[in-house]
């Protein structure tokens, strides 16, 4: 697992042309959330990205991919943020991570 001080920059095309599929207040830390979004994107097979906006994580996808992206978010991201992730998922907030 790569440990970065900042998440990857938001995909500029998605930032300009994507639609918001989620707005999340407590995302558990930017690097942790980046990993969850990448997992959702892989599951959906479509680009999903995010950036902070007003202290919240704003999640974007292309309009044509929004349904697939939302389904993947429901499988990969929301359960982890609610503390009910699939068996085998390590639930650790970024600031609690032990290196």
C-alpha cells in the first residue's frame, strides 16, 4: 500500500465534465478514501474520482457511467465508511494507521 501525504490530483476531465454521484462528510482520511475510490472504479470498470469541496469529499463519474459508479460505491465505499465492510477488509482510519 502506497503511503502518500496527499492523494493523487483529481482527473481534470472528470472534474470538468463529470457529475456528482456522492458527497461525503467524513471520508476517513484522504489516502484511505483514495484507495476506496480506486477499488470502486476497478469494480465498476469506469472512471470514478473525487476531490475535497467545502471540507467534504465530492465523488464524480461521467454521466453515462453514473449508475455503474453508484453501484460500485455501494459495494466498496459506503460499507467501509459505515464500519460494515466485507469480511477481510481492514478498517483503519488514516490517522490511526501503524507503520
